[in-house]
C-alpha cells in the first residue's frame, strides 16, 4: 500500500515551532544589541546559555494597554493606542553608558535591559559568580539612573496617549496611569498602562434668552479629572474676589467656528488647544460689547480669540474669532491700515487660515509687513506650518492651488492707508 504523499501545507504544530524559533532568534539578536550598548557584543558571549534561556522565558512583556477595572473601552480602540505607544517607545532611543554614542530603544530597555541588569547582579554575587560578569558592573552602577529615565519616558508616553485620546474624542475625558506589573496577575511583569473614560460634564446656559449646551474644559492628572478654571482676578474688572476661580465651558458653536477658521482636524484637537490657551493664562480682554476676548494659540502662535461671557458663575465660550476678524484688536488695526471691511476680508479669503495659507499674500514682503504692523505676524508662522501638510493637528489639504491676491490686498492698502503711514 503506497504511503500518502505529504502536501506542501504546514501543520499548525510546524507553524508554531517556526514562530518560536524566529521569536528566539529575534530576542537573542536584541539581547546582543543591548550588550553592545553596555560595552560591546562580546558581553553577550559571557552570559551562560542557560541564563539566556532564562531571560527569554521570563522576560518582561512589552507594553500593554488595558481598561481600568470594570471601565468599558472599545478593545479595538485600546489596541490602536497600544500600537501607537509601542511605536513611540521603539522609536525613542537613549544611551545606557552616557557619552558612548551607543543607543537602544526604551522598548528594548523595558523588555530586556531591566531583567538583564537583575541577572547581572545575581551572577556577580558570591554564591552564583560567573566569570566575566564583572564587566557588567558599570551597567549595574547606573541602574537607578536608567530606571528613572525609563519611568520619565513612560510618563511622556502616557502624555502622548492622553493627547491621542483627547484629540480624537468629543464625548469623553480619559485618565491614564501605568504600573510595572499587571493588577490582575502580579507575576505578569512588564509595563501596563491603564485607561479609564469619563463622560464630559455638560451644562445648558441661557444667553440672550436662548439656551444652548456647553461642555466643560478638563484636564487629567494621574487618576483625577480636573475642571479647568480661570482665576477671577484675570477677568477684566473682576478683581474684587481675588483668589476665587471659576470653571470654563465651551459651546459646540465655538468649536465649529474654530474648526472652520483654523483647519484643525478634530473636535478633540480644538478642545486641546483651547484648554492649553486658558491654562497658559494668556491675556483676557473685554470688547466694547462687554464680551470677554481670550487669546487663543495654536502651539506658540496666536490664531485669534475665544469670545466668552460669565454666565451663572462660569466662563462660557460662545464663539471664535480669527485674528484678522473685525471684532479683534488686530482685525481693527488691519482695517485702519487697509480699509478692509468684513466682506472684503471674506472676499480675499484672509478671514481663515486655509485660504490665507494657500494664497500668495504672505509671500509678499509688503503684505507681511502690513500684517506684522497690525499684530498678525503670528499668522505667517501658522501658514508655514499648515502648508507643510505633515502635522496631525490639521486637516490634510488636498488642493494646494495658490490664489493670487497680494496685488488686490496692496491696492486696498495704498488706497486707504493714512498719508505718511505707507511702507
């Protein structure tokens, strides 16, 4: 009876074996790289084979992202965040021996470096002494400094996750913290990041006899969610209750206007920059109608003003004005220099960042000088960043066709600027 011919298809057992072989090969290659960063690759050969197997078997797991307790977070969402966090730690390098020029990733330090240091200390002890392991002494000596640097980088990674979560969500606020073992299984050593979500506080406010919802501006501190507040003495004409702070809410209309006029790509990014502008305690003005004008920044460049009122003991942001809009001090100066009215600015497209960036206006030195003189010089920087089209905070611009408006703008300027005030 003829034997059955084997097909080319691998069995599940064979596939698993090949994966284990490849995994071991990759791990030992990374271990060799860590040894090289400590001194040179010959350190790898000093470690006995059985202890290499031990390191492989009991290595610290790579970063995990988990929901805190019974908090329900979409598993797919957690996987995306975990992938981004792992990528962050893999891309960020540092020197084990300072000044050596030899670097490893924080990911390799967390999964291999920490356990290798523990093994090196054990194999240097009198009862387990292995010849040559004293060459790891410098690595052991700087253990505390390295671990501190690793924890600091983990905190940056947590902040990065917070940014990812906050900037893509308009309904929840998140807390993030990390531990070096799993809460469900303390023997499961490695870095685990725990996340928890809370619905954003929503209130309804009545202004001009109309009731509209607004969400609270918040920030997360470790496992706490805090309301963003403004010291009352920072509000024009409100110094009588010094030391008292009032929370800040923002209406959906303000976010919509901000997205339209600045090209920020998500509700969450808009909320993040609004929160940062308030927490950095930028200047707050009061206009002729009694509305508060809170300076709004994207990164370190002023982009406009958040228009707000104090309602029911809270600061409520109602809308957003781009820096060139007529309701801003800079917009007024621009009007005084050029004679440009609201409709003129809209026609030229200088009332929003997208149109301004993809015009030739800020490539013209005279036009730039006019903008800077009016206090709008920060828009030159913002337009340059937007045109690079590589910043995750902004929409991806498909149509980069340039519009030619500098001549029209300068015609306005030459016609309306006061005598003796030209450039």
